[in-house]
C-alpha cells in the first residue's frame, strides 16, 4: 500500500486539509524516507546552499517515481509533488503547476537556478517634513507615527523635533520602499499600512479633525481603524492614487497602483469601500476586486487571499496572469523582466515563500518549459517563450 501513488495522493490531500491521522502521517513520512537521497545525481558540494539542497531533494523524488516501473499510475502533476516534498522535509512550502506538465516528462534544472540573487527585505526611506531623508533600519520591519516616530519595538527614529508644531494641512511625510523592499507604518490614527516593493506612501504627521487622506504610488495593504470627529461622527479615510480614489470608514483592502502598469487593482478583504474613478463610483464588498484603467472600472470576484499573500511573506500565483507573476517577481528581486515576442500563454498556480533566493522561482520557469536567460550582473530576466 505504501507504494501506491493513489494512496499517497490521498494522504497528501488529507495533510493539506488537516485531516490526516498519526498513523497515516507516519506512512507518508515512511514513503518519503524510502527514497534514498544518495541516489540523487546532483553532487553535494561544500558550498551547496540551503536552496540547492531543497531542489536536489525534489529532483530525487521525481527521479525515484520515474524509475519505479511497477507503479501504473504515475501522472502526478508538479503541484502535488511539491506538497509531498513539503510534508516530508518540513522546510519547503511551495506548490506549482503548469498546464500539461507532468513528472513523467524529464525536466533538467537550468544552471541559472544556482544564481546568488537574494530576495528583498526590510528596506525603506522616510522623508521628513523638511525634505530630509532617513534610511530606516533593516533590522526593523515597521514604524509608528504618534507624537513622534518610533520603530515597532519602541526605539526612537531620530527626527530632531521636525514633527513639532507643523501645519497638518501642508506638512507631509513620505515612506518609500525600493525594489526589493517592504516596510510597515502605523499611522497616527492606528491604521496599519504594509508597503510592498517599489512603493510610496505620503501622509501627514497628524490627521485633522475633518478627514484622513493618504496618497499611494505602488502597492499597499491597509487595515483601517475607525476614527471619530469631535462631534462624534465618523471620520472618513481616503486613499488617493493615480487612477482612483477610495473612501473607507473601517476595513481591510489591498491596492496595487504602480505607475508603470496599465491598470490599478483594489481588492477588498473585509468591510466596504467606495471607489471613484474618472467616470463613476462603485461599491465593493468582500472578495470584490476593482480593476481600473483609463477606460473605467470593472469589478470581478477573486480569492482575496491571493492578493494579500505578499504581506505574509509569500508569492501567490493563483488567479494571476503570467505577466503579473513576473512583474511581482521583478519588483521583489530587483529585476528587469523583458520579453522576446509574446508573453507565454502559461498559467502558474500555488505559492512560495519570498525569503528564498531566486533559484526556486526560476525552477518554476523550468517546470513550465519556459525558455529564459538571466543576467545576474545587469539584473535582467529575459523571457524567450515556450521551449520547442
């Protein structure tokens, strides 16, 4: 029974849904341990990275199943195998598949998976009201603005009193992340904003009694706290970006409004928001995504979790076009992504932790039979289309 792929597939499904019992989990672990890692053809070197070990272990599983001629059912897809590797090693959490790509098809890892391009991290600059810039600590992941500026752990960000007695109606602070950087800010009203790579948030050091207004360029996740005026009425919160304005009272949502993209996407996680473009206003409910272009806004239903995964340190490929995935990867790894010809008609699914170096992400392209080249020095990834 332990070598029956259909049974192993059932156990993986149960593990993913937290319904596996201890005996079944032991079977799954025993199945993995029955694959001799020493048979893997990729040699172990002294300088082998953590990333290369994971790729080597997965290749070992692929080879073992391919070589086992006694198994009649061997059309496992790549997504399921990645989950099996995750269960067995407890060090990888990625599940990927591409249309019509199965493990009975030999896939050799590209040499480019050995690249040393590292992922992004906590990087941001804070521009003060006088225009002076502060490079924020990379050992911290957020700041708090409230009668001064501190890091999340309470350490003071030195601003030399520049927030005292400023005109709230004109004074602005700017939190900006580079490509390959993220940071979080707690605004004066307690609202949390996670800023994704290559993004900029402009906001006042204090909110007025009338309303709360911030400006966004790039991508951010908002957890807006309710606030009230002195007369007891609710104080609105407004996010202004290039193609739209969003009015909220208390809610959670994600906005992607990069200036180099043809559309802005606003995804509502909970609550309600009103989105206004140059043509009309639309109301969003949880699970709605508004896609705004120069032609207007259309609303579609999506799995909102796929559009907030970055906040939790993951890539999520589900429900996104190949170009969207590559743009997100380019922002995080500080890469220019270029195409020779048409964008490949390939759908990817699953997720991956963003703290990996780019090797594991490039493995996705290998599995999907994408022909590409990577110039690590110029940080340029060229997509050449499907392999012939």
